[in-house]
């Protein structure tokens, strides 16, 4: 029988054999020709062996059932697979754990396809070596049409961090206060960034595939989910899209942020260093200041300083008063919330005093303002404090001088308030309070493979339009100035170092690189409009127009937009994005699933309508599936 989309409408039409008869109950020549054409059309588009398409009608219901009954178990498996880089795992271990997730996806595809009658899910993957680095993503698609719609997420995470009671790879359920009420959270590393959203996207695809199984309209589109395996360190998605232009989506949602992103700041990653001196300090000095190994886009869990002395008595005196000194220290802002200090004097007999500060609040490198507002960056607290002790309680050396540079340049501020002419920028897109931010995230003493360097500092900068070398024209979407355009920070930091009152005998230097220029979408643009339509259909309100610091896989492609899964800009508690006790609000995942389901169904229906306007009346819509 006729599949829906070819002649199903004729089966329900009541063709009256006496329609168009003349006034004498005789059929006119026109009437005969009309009936003949209708019957001919019926014969041309139908075969007696096909069954009529009957939509399941329960795609959304199945999706909600999945979230209620199965999401926690599936996410537990994904979270258990340790997929972070930049700490103690080797690349081989990370890849092996990602392959476990890929195998789980493959098994779920096989199980799902057993119940699909026509439109099967098809796994795919892409790998390529570029400049000596392996890039890899994989995914699942359904349909075979020219109109491509993609949902993209990532399966790598930031390192887990350490805190008593925090079991990052064991997913648990917790009740947390969110939007003023108690809600269920799934807590574990990657639960919200981005393994939880990845599973939601995958199961939205399943729901739509089930809903339209056997429907010819699904042949007009290709729907797919993509899983990036290195988003946190070196995004694979942009390289994939560049390598496979024929597979670039007409609409792609990067499901790795919040609803909805109209602009992303530029990304700059400077490293400041201080050269090793030849003069050994005397008295009491900072032997080392270190954060745990980790990515620059994560505010560290802790900062640890080791204090030494050539006088046991002097070190003992400092140990006895250091807690009081810290608590009474006046930072650049009297209202500054200092990190908690722990003093370990157990090594005093071995001439060793250890000071450690711990993080609180948001840990995403793009949100140092939120961290400062509600928490504390442990490195900032400790570096500011220690640099202030030089000349009274501590002797000067390379570590104290680099700490003093941090304090002089930024203090505890995150928008560049200490040097506004050089560092402070905001504009009509990234407005006041949301301009260029500076997160000082890593400090390493005696860094490996750099024998002439005493210490190194890494900073995560998310910058507004005013720090870019090319002005935005106010109307062009995409990367401002193009992919190769740079920020102005090379000149900015050269000037900053010229103005820094360095002590004689100490040399601070820097290297900096622009990872991405600012990226802008117009709210009235096609991509934002289509996502906003789905958002509004589900929630009966306009999607927010957020300009954020976070860098997503949407960078540089105007057919892509970052949207979901969060409905809040806050990255600190109770979500703890990139942080300890990371949690995914289940209700946000549920609402996001509804929006994505609406978006995909809109695209399926819309592609069918567009196709019907250009195709001949009786042209078959079935297209050979694309298995590349």
C-alpha cells in the first residue's frame, strides 16, 4: 500500500463517481478526464505489496520514559569511563575508555534497530592525523536526505579533582536547591559537561527515528548526533567539518552550554615565565608554589606553597603566625572572600612548612567573575598573600617575584580593573560585567623541559570585541575578522611588562596565542531563529540571548549554534561546571530533550514541505541510504 507522503491522502479522499456530472446526470468530458487522472496518479504512486505508513505517535512518550527509567543507568556507565586529559591518565588510557563508550553506543544502536522496520540508525566515525595529533569523533545518523541536521556533544571531561567524599566516577542522585526549589541532580564527572547531554541528544535521535520509521519524510533529511572526543583540550569538530564539507549540517546544535548562545568571547592563552636566577635567598623564602596538573580552562582545586629557611627558629616563628597573617591580610578589595588556608607544620623538623588553599565556587575558566562573587580561586588567594609578605616575613626570590607580578597585574580582580586602559574591555555584545575576563589558573615551579625557567603561570582569557585586532561591523555572523585574525594581547602584554616595576635581577617574559576570535550570531539570523522557534513552542517564551565566555564546538560555523542543556548561566553550585561535585539538573535535561525533539521534528516536517514545492507530483521520495 501507499507510504505516507506519496498517496496516503488519496486513500482517505472520497472520490464520488458522479462528481462533475452535467445537469442531465451525464458525466461531462471534464469529469471523466479528472477521474482518470486521479486513478492514474493512484496507480503510479502505489504498489499493492506496501503496507500503509502508520506513525508510532509515541516518540516523545518513549523519550520521557527513557529519562525516567534508563538515563541514570546509562549515564552511570558513561561517567565510570574516565576520559579526562591533562592529569594522570595516558592518552592510550583515555582512548581506550572512549572506545568503551563507543561500543556501548554501538550496542544500543543494534538493540534499537531490531525494532525499526525501515529507517535504521547507522553508526559512523571520523579520524584524521593533523600536525602530528590524532583527531577523532564518532556518531549515529538516520535518514539519507540532503537536508542535514546535527546535535553535537562531547565525551571527554576535565580532570576530576580531589575532595573528601567526592567520588567523581560513581554517579549518584542528590537533591539540590535550584531555581528556588529542591530538584534531583545526577552527580558525577561529566554529568552535565557533557556526557549527560550526549545521552539526551542520542535518545532524542532515537525518539525521532522511531516516530518517523517508515515515513517518506525522513528520506528528505539526514539527522545525526556527533560525539567529539577532545573538546576540552583540542576540539575535533572544526577539523571534521573542514575535512568533510559535504557533511556540514544545514543546522547544528552544539549541546554543551546553556539556552541559547548568540555570542562567544575570543579565547587567549598566555603563559608568563620568570627566568631562574643565580642568587640563593636567605632567611625564610618560598621554595615552590604549585597547582595540580590540569587544563588552563579549569580554576585549580588547590594551590600549595612550600616554605623553607636557613634558620629553623625563623621558620618556626613564621609558622606560628602565618594563619593570623593570612586572616588579617588586606587584599585589594576589603570584601574579597579569601580561600580557606591549611597550614601543615609537620615537616618543620625537616625545614619544611606547607601552606595549602582550597577552591570554592565555580571552577570553569570562563567564569572567574562567578568564582570571585561566590567562591575563591586558591591560587589567587595564596599568591596575593605571599607576595605581600616579601620584605617583612619572606625573602625575595623568583617565586615571590612572579607572584608579585600576578598581584600587581590583576590582584583579586577578574576584569582587568587594575589596568583598565590595557585590560578592561566591554561592548554592545559583551556588556559591562560580562567583558574580558582573566582566570589565573595554573602555577608551576621548575616546569619540566625548561631548565632556565624558575616558574610558569597560565592564564585563561575570554575576551570581548575591544581586545580583537579587527572591529566587528555589527552585522556579520561568525568569527570576527575570520579564523586567522588575532587579538591585541601581544602588544597589550608587552606594554604591561614595560610598566611592571620589576625588581633588579628578575626577568618576567610571556608567550601568548589566540585560540579563537570572538564569534557572533545574530538573534534574527536563520540559525538562532530556528532554535528559538522550537524553544518557544515548548516553553512558550523566547530563548535567552546569551553572550558567554565559554568556547564551544560552534566556533566558526554560522550553521552551528551552542544551545542547552542548562537554563541558567551560573556555573558554580549547585551545578559546579568543571568543578568538584559536578551535577546535572535532571529537569533541565528533560526540558532540553523536549526542545531538541521539537527542533528535529520541525526540521523533518519543514524539509518535507520544501521538497514538495520543487518535486513533481508523482516523483518517489525514497532515496538510497548513505552509509559513508
